[in-house]
């Protein structure tokens, strides 16, 4: 990878720093998503998944019975269908699956457990629509990665069928922010820093225990979860969330793959059209999904 690629992404982020106003923050993340162009062969269809606004995307090679259910990032307070649309479509292309992206409710207007309730509703919608659990990959980026894990924990506790595999991209799995990389990677991470995370956690938790397993799944019982792919950049303050999460999953006898991408920043997948490493990480995801989701019989 030419260092100039990631340097240009860093310069782009510096050119439009995160504002303090919540509405402007949400608009900025949508703007970042708009920098990528949707390929002409992608079909986009608005949907409602168990009462939650959602969006299907599919490419010509997609198996209609194989679904990637995606939960966007944005710290539980921002992110949308628009912000991650192109990236999600490319992930589906690599997985040869349809994607269902979810516009779950956001804090502070809708704090915990609203997002979790929406994710559960969408997953149950897929099951009710005839999609077999073993042909679903549940995926999430950043806060969406933590939300995906929380969703699986709730499903397991309820005795409901779990998806065939899990994808966590730069997951935020510890709202207590106890990982050492919060400090050791602060100088190289252009996006995520402790004060910002603390602000997000306060908005989402709304008084809930930051060590609770459904908000910080790093502290949960992770037994009997499906095969998991964790992708994280080495330049992330959340690096230790992924490293510790992989260890906790392994200790719980879960098949887990931890993939650390040198020099990559938080949520670099979003810039896959600008980064060779973004494209390669989505290709890795595609292989993982194809290897773990059951073939149609």
C-alpha cells in the first residue's frame, strides 16, 4: 500500500474536523459516505425490518438466500443508511450476499436499549421472512460492532437461533474505555479520542452501567457465539478493544479470526474506494462469509 493513500485520507479528515453540534456531526459522517460512488450494477431498495427503517442492496452475483445484516458505526449517536451505503454494497458484493443495512434509533434521543431492540427486530424480521439463521452474517462497524455482539448475546439468552457468522470492523466493545491503546495510540488516531468516546458513552448509556454486557460485550459471557472475524487498524485508539475481544472469544471456545491492518485508521473500510487496504479488507470479509455461511440445499 502506498503511504500516500492513507495520508490523503488523513488529510481529508483534517480538512473537515468533527464539529461540536450534533446535527452537523451527523451531516459530516453522511458527507464522508458521499465521497464514494455507488457502482451502477448495485440495486438499492428501501425496506422496513420489523418496524425499523432499513435498506436492501444487491449485486448481480448475490445469492438471494444469503444476507449480511449490517449495523453502522457512529458512536450510537450518528451514522445512517447514507453514510455507509456504498461500503455495505461492496461488502455484499464480496460476500456474494444481499445486504440489509439498518437505520437503528440513535442517542441521545433514543438511548440504550433502543438500538439493541431495533437490531433484534431486524434479525427476527429476516428469520420471519424465511432466511435461515445459518445463512445470515451479522456485521457491524465501530459502535455497530459492539451492538452486533450485544444482539447475539440477547438472542443466545432467549434461546433463538444464532446467525452463521459475525463480522466486527473496528468494534467498540468497552464503553468503560479501559484499554491501554486509548492512550498509546492517541497521537496516531485521527478520529477517536477519549473525551469524544466519553461523550458518546454518556449519551448512549443514559445512566446504564458502562460494564454491562449489553453495552460493553467485552465483559459478557461470550460462549456459544458463531465464528467471528474481527478487523482493526493498528493506528486505532480502539485497537485494544479488538485484541481483548479476540482473546475473550477464544477463551470462550469461539472460533475467532483477529486481523490487524498496519497503519489503518478507525473504520478505514469506509474509504475503500480510496484505499487498497480498504478493498482488501472487504475481500477478506467476503471470503470469511462465503466460507462460513451454509450453502443452499
